[in-house]
């Protein structure tokens, strides 16, 4: 059995493949593999470990019908045409659960970084602009006792809400398609409509999947409904907010700040106006980027590939 891996991953999955006498080849170049190269690389393979934003769309799936299983190096699967994979009977697995804490940490980090203008002020030191101590300019705001609004209360949202409640006594409200009663009980979280979420959140953090319903959801009209002191955090997918509208909302002071681990497109261009704004912190999609979490993701990937190649149900299927 042969597996193609479209990037570098933690060694756990590789070890598991070796132990099961499964051979693999890996994309070793620094640049992302192109769609054509991916199809070519998957010829003669039984499975794919898909690392990064490879589009597992109908064109790819039909060109690679021979694949038995595709293991994603992500929990998100918006890059996959699930209906087509189902039709072609190609199993698709992802990495749920193991990256919730690390991704929630990233949202928490961004919340604090934005509230204290940390990235902007750090850049000032680098640029030799650390002047005399002055009590008033460039002040941050505090989050203690404020309201956290979670858009998409799943595993990651729950982790963030726990941290914010424990560290800062933040009140938690959320909006989902359907109510999350476990979160309500565990966190004393209150379910609100989307409009109420916008109107009441001091920190609004996005943790939903990118779907046709959430794509481009945060537009200027939505930012207008938020509090002028609100911090917008997105660690989910860049496609959920409209970037031009976010820039406008920040310039017009419709909201106070923004923290992004995801952008649209990725990578973000280095001259993007968001990068020079005081109340903005941007990270390069590092939500799950810790040694512990990447090792755990790799273990799940190994399990998905081995089960799929044995013709068994995947332990972590997306469908
Ligand atoms: C995920 O697992 O979905 C992360 O965002 C990495 O893509």
C-alpha cells in the first residue's frame, strides 16, 4: 500500500505507517503543491494525507477515484467536496477534538494582544520608536467582567469560553444553528440570536465552520451592529469575514479592534493595511501549531489511513 503526503507532518503518523508496512512519499518543497502536481503525485497511490489548503474538489476526486482514503491534516473540511467523495466512495477523515485547546489558546492570545495593542507596540520597539514614558497615549482596554460572544459554540468555543470565564469572569453568550445545552450547563452560557450576539458582545469570537451559510457573514452591515468597543476575533476561516469590510469597520471605528489567525487569502500579503493598524493582531494560521497538538493530529491521521486502507470505517470520519 502507498500513501502520498502533501507536506511535512509530525512523525507519529509516519511511524504508524511504517509499523503497518505502508510505504509513503512526501512533498518536500517549501511551496504548496499545485492542483495538477497533486493529481500527478497521487497516481499509483492508495491514500493521500492532505496537508494545507489542497482543494479536494470534484475535479481532484474524479481524477483520483482510485484513492481509498484521504486523511486531512485539519479538523476543518471546507476544502473538500464531501458529496462527491461520498458518491465516489472515497473515505475522508479529519482530526477533531485534539486541536480545540490550542486553537482556543490562540483566540485568547489574540484577544489580549488586541486589547493591549501588543503587536503594534512591539513593532514600535523594533522600529526604534519606544519614547519616554507617557501616561495617556495608545491605551488598551480591559476584558475583565466583559461579555464574550461565541459564534459557533462547539469544542473550540467551549474551551475559549472556559478560559475567559476562569481568567476574567467574563459572561458568555453564544449563537449557533442549534442550542448547545452542554455548554449552557457547563458554562452558564446564554443562547442569543445573531443580532443579540452582535449587540451584546465585547469580544466576539468566531468558531464556526466555513459553509455556504457562514461564508462572508461578517460584512460592514454586521460590523455596524456591533459595539464600538468590541473586539472581533477569527481563528476559524478567513472566508467568514469580508476583509475589506473589516478594514472599513476598523477605520470608521465601528468596532474597537480585531485579532485574526485566519485571513482571506492566505498567506496575507505583507502590505495589507490591517498589519499597520494599532488595534489589530494577525497571526499566520497557527491555531493548532504546537508540538503537542501537531503530534496528536498526526496520530489521528495515522489511525484514519490505517483503518481506511484495511477497508474499515475511519475512526475520525467527516461523513
Ligand atoms: C484546522 O484544523 O481546520 C486548522 O484550521 C488547520 O487548517
